[in-house]
C-alpha cells in the first residue's frame, strides 16, 4: 500500500517530503498496517507534502493554504481499481495517530456454520484467559505465552459471518492468524477474504 500511494503521488504531481540522510525515504506512513490477504475499509495514510516553493528542509503546507478537495481529486485519479480515497484532512506536521479498536469480519462457508462454531464462540467469550504462543524473535525459534483475552472486545455471529471486535493499545493486539486459530478456522473455511472495518482512530 505504501508503494501504491507513493507512485500515485508521483503520477498526480504531488511533492511528498523526504527524510534526510544517505538514503532518503518518502514521509508516508500507515499507522495500522494490515496483514497480507486482508481487505480494509478504514485504512489511514499519513503523508507530508511540500507547499509551493518549499523544499524538504522547510515545513509543510499550512491549514489555510491546503485545499483538501483538490488534493483528493488529484490523488484519487491515480489510484488503482479497488483502492478508494474517502477523505483528506489537514494535520499539523508533528501530529501522529494510532488505532484503539478495529473489527475483523470473517465470512464463513455455509457448511462450517454449525453448532460447534457457536459453542467455540461462546467458550471464548466466557474465558478469563486465552493464552497463545508467539515467536519472541523472528530470527530464532523461541516462543512466549501471550494472553490475548484482553484484546477481544466482542465476537458477533449473525448466521453468515463473524465480527470480531478487537482492542488495540501500546501493549499490542490480537493478530488475524490468532483469531482464526481461536475460532478453529482457516482460509479454506472462509467464503471471502477477511475484511477489517470500523477502525477507531485517535491522536497518539
């Protein structure tokens, strides 16, 4: 997604600010990166742009000079199909954002919508602790036990899909693969890609 927006900005003629140093990088960030194969309705992209006559050593645009609708139109015209820019808002250069909650919707194949799945959901919600093993370091095989129950706010089941509301904090959150593991599901039991929605954003 970072590369998609970086290239779209170039095609739209939007001058993104770059970091200083030997290997400058565009100042774009995704505060809540999504897992591979997960669709999203509520992504947030933060980028710093240059105003007219500015360079990378100068501060960005001001609220008074920023035309959000014009910016949105320019960038939207360069995005690929399936990637829609919903809104553009000006923020001060030093502002940072984080997510506090997010919902993952899992569309389950009809043959797996059974009493066993309902019982699993009921058991998870009734549990005081849900310990899973996570790899402590990607470079080695060490694992640590993590209680993910505090990250589960609710699990809803409407007969066709499961909506898992997750809490996100400085302590972390539950991962998509962990949600599937707890529900005893895998990609083969899903009727569509997992979709992340209803993200609640706040200034970090």
